């Protein structure tokens, strides 16, 4: 039996129409042509998608499980998205809810290389407590201004400081100048206070540009970078992970969509499969619409892949929610608080220190 | 006044909440932090997004126009998506409906280089009639079998034969073998019948792989290739367009629906801005949900960019709809019929010839 990837779709349909709709999706996502016109018996048996199960969820949607030939994907990250959801993404009655890989495909997507242990090592963060992260913003500031901000955040004892995902290679703070300035600022803080904070620059542009950017970061002693796989292209993430084995990668969810690919799949599985060591996502209760259950599943899924990707809840978290979120996510997590710290203005370093101390001192209720 | 990109969002909201919601999107898509924490006056004046207009559409949705600083995008295709819809794509009450570029940004996205004239030249197709295209499928067939199919389609007098977008670099028909076989088959048909048909291979993998694939196509005398920008990454499309100035590019819409970007924007504007010479999209009345009005706007928009991208309606078109669709789209169009021709089985060449003759003989009602 040839190996198949199992794709789970949530399909809005009636009980009368769902069987035909499920078969249509199985064809759409495999051979995309009338089965009657296929004369090749092997293709009919081994390549055409097969409907494996249809379950009525009782809410007007059906969960449809379809087996897709692993040979149509092999180890190509773009093909995995293409065969799972390329055309069906254009049909608004379908959501891609989950993917389950057969062994031969899973072996080609081994997941994060560094994961939680590698990220803890980069930040000198002991096991048993969550990691902490904040963000450099707003974009439009100059490189020296961003570096000064990085220093103020670093004095508060964070593990990671990432670029705002809007920071690219713009004139206001070109990548090379920004990275050199921020790295120097953090080295100065480390020399003065002993507090080592890992800077995470954001990559942009095409694969060639991103490769140059990663090399430049490496030359500054930086061990972690960030990109948005849905903007950069998932194949670019894969290519960078392969080209820079010592580098750890944060995945930003920009352009990840809310409605059509389930977040627990896109962010909780696909980004880690493609090599992300940490996955940023908008947590429940913030300014995005993910439910607590979605966030819990996303985090659990990410941790289970490869070396274990670190879930990074974010998206409008205030300091007041630290304890709640730590209990919810547990210590194998990185809390990312950006705007809420920056809002402390002159008190930024003190506010950051309150954040990092709260995380270090937290007694976990083991809710996660 | 610094230049701004105007982004139009459709936002589901109440009359009471829309003003605050619009301001929140303007912040989300620019500085993504509390404005109260921004001390840099230039950033506040020139970088923070500004709400320009809110129009009640009367259907529970508001059209919100937001000015985004062009300096945050410059000429980076990925940044254009990121700043227009990166984070808001994660909020399910927002659709990105349109983008209007200021002059300085438009100059950096000059659009298709070859366009309709270049594609007509490749196919030897006279002005005044629509172009024709079919697709090689199903995937899973061997390279020689696909080449034999290409020859049978070519004898029917098509302008273009493209790979199914599911064809990548799989074992069943590896790219290099497939392209060589199909190109040879079409050369043989041309030598025998005088019918010149342009083969359009589908690119896959990362940017390096796609560059190798384009070079290989060029070595086979091929002048047109296809990729799916939402899977390959829009920056990869831009990089390939820049690296291969003699090559024309088809954009496939796969994964284009996942991010809730209006099709007339994503396919009708963004793909052409990034250099696509032809844009494939699921036409109205087929197995996808686009309306006739959406298709008309998409086509008109694509034609107006750069050298003029050719709209390529597709997605389950039957031969019976040829006249209707030609009247609807007019002659500056490429009709793509795949499965419906293939369903003729032994009569494939004759059915293809019926298609190409119908297109050549059509008297346009000038509906378009």
C-alpha cells in the first residue's frame, strides 16, 4: 500500500450533499480532473485522493478525512500546502483542519533542530521557568534609537528581544545597520550587568536577501532569527534551516489567516515541521480571535515535533496576565510582551524587570 | 507629505464600534503598539497608519480606507503583504479588499514585462481572438505518458499547454525528465503539423530549485513558466522575474484563498504587480465561488497593469461555455480548459480542435 497523508477538512454542507462534496475535494486535491478520463490504473489506485471518513459535527459542518498520496508531496514544504489545500483554499465552504503524516513523509519533515533546549541555552535560561521575550518597535525609528530601546529592555533581564515583524530592510533602519547596532547594545549590557539577552532580527525579502541577512546576523554572534513563513514562503524557511544548521528560527504568524487553515495545524504543526524552533501566535483573550482550546492544542502540538518547538503566546498580552498565562501554558513556553512593556515609557526597564521576575518566581499550578 | 499606500478593508462591525476598530487596524498594520508609548514625533506623523474614510455598506460591513506609510514597504513584495494584511489576516472580521499604490511605490512594482503581446508572440496567436490553454494531468503519470498527452493536445491547435499545478519534481515524472520529454513532443508536433504550441512547466521547491528549473526550461527553448506565488512566496516570483527577463510567467492561484484577500486584489493586482504575465483564476459558474462581478473586475484590473497581464479564467470550464465566456471576457483573454477536454479520452485531439476552432471563429459581442 503506498503511503498517504491524511488531511482533515471541515466542510459546510448538508447531509445529502456531503458524500459528493467529500469526493470532489478528494479529486480537487489530487488529480483535479474527471476520474472517468483517467486511463492509468496506477494513478486511479495510488494517486487519486480517497475519502476515508465523514463525521457529522452537528453544527452544519462535517469533518472529512481524505488520504492524499505521499508521493505527490515527497519532502517539498510547498507541495505539502499545495496538495493539502491549494485549490480548496479558493472554495469558501472548506477549512483545512489537520494533517497527519505517514512515516515516510514525517521523516522528510523532522521539525525543529534546536527547539526548547537550544533556545534555553541561547538565553542561559534554566529549565523549570518559562522564557521571556519582548519586541523592538515602532518601525520608523532609526537603528541607534532601536538599539537604545533594546538596551533598556535588556537591562530588565529578558531572554529574547525580537524585531517587530514590520521591521524589514527599510531606509529608516536598514537591516545591516540595525542588527549591528542592536547586537552591540546588547553586548554592552551583558558586559556591564552580566545579563545576556539574545537578539532575534527579522528577515525579509527573497531567499537570497534572507541568506545574506542570516549570515550577517551570524557574523554579529547572533544565534536566532525570525521570519514569517506565509510571507517568505515555507520553502524559504526550509532552505534557511538547511543552510544554517547552527541558527534557531522563530516563525511569525503574519498572513497566516484566521479562518481557513486551522491555527493549531498551520502554526502548531506546519511551521515546526518546516523547522521553526519557536512559533509566535496570538493567544486567547487578546486582540485576536483564537480560543483557549485552540491555543492549548497549538502549544501541545508544537512541543511534540522534532526537538520541540517553543510556543510563544503573544498579541496584546499585558503584564497583569503573566500568572494566568504561565499557569495555562506551563514552563515550556516563551511569553512575548511588546506594546504593554513599551507603554511604561520612562519606566521601561523597571517594567521589564517586573515581567522577568514574575516569570522567574512563578509557582506553576500545572494547569497546562 | 510622505507617500502612503491606501489599503481598503471590509470590516464586520457595528456602527458604534467601527471608528475604534478602524483605528485599531491602522495601528495593527503599522506600528503595532500603543500610540501613547511612541515618543518619536516623526513616527507618529509619518509612520502610524491613518484612517482616511469609513463607509457603511449597509450589510453589516464597513469599507475602511487606511493610509499606510510607503516607507515601510519600499519595493519588497513580501513587505507589501505584511504591512497590508500581516496581522489583520489573523482577525476574522477583516478582509483586505483593495490596495492603491502611490507613484513612488507603483514605480517599484512595474508589473508584467511581456503581458498579452508577449504571450501572443510566444504562441503565434493573432490579435482579435482569445488565447487557448489546456493542462497536463493527472499527476502520477510518467514523463513519457505526459509528453504523449501533450502531443495529442497540441495537434488540436492550442496556444499553451501548462503543467497541472500539482506536478512538481516528483519521482513519477521528475521535472527535468518531464520538461525535456514534453518540449521534444511539442517540437515534433510543430515539425509535422506546423502547429506551434508553447509548453508552460510548473515550478516548485525553493528559489534555488525554481531558478534551476527555469534555466532548464530555457535550455529547452521554453519561454513561459508557471508558479503559485502564495506557495512559492511572492518574493520568489519577483526574484525569478528579475533573474529571467526573457521568460514570461503564469501565476497559479493555489492557496490564494487562505488569507482572505479579495481575489480581484490578490490575483488581479498583486500577482501582476509582482511580474506575472498571465493570471489563472477560477471563473464564475464553475466549481469555485467567485462571482461574475469579481471575475470581471479581476480581469480588467490585471489587463491594466504594466504590459498587461492576461486573465486566464479556468476551474471546471466545459466546451459548452466557450462562447459565453468569450463574450464575457473579450479577446484579450486566455481560456484554460483542462479536465473537460481530457474527458474526451480517445477523442482528445478532435475535442481540442473543436475548442481552438470555436475560439478562433468566435464573433465577439463586445460584452467585456
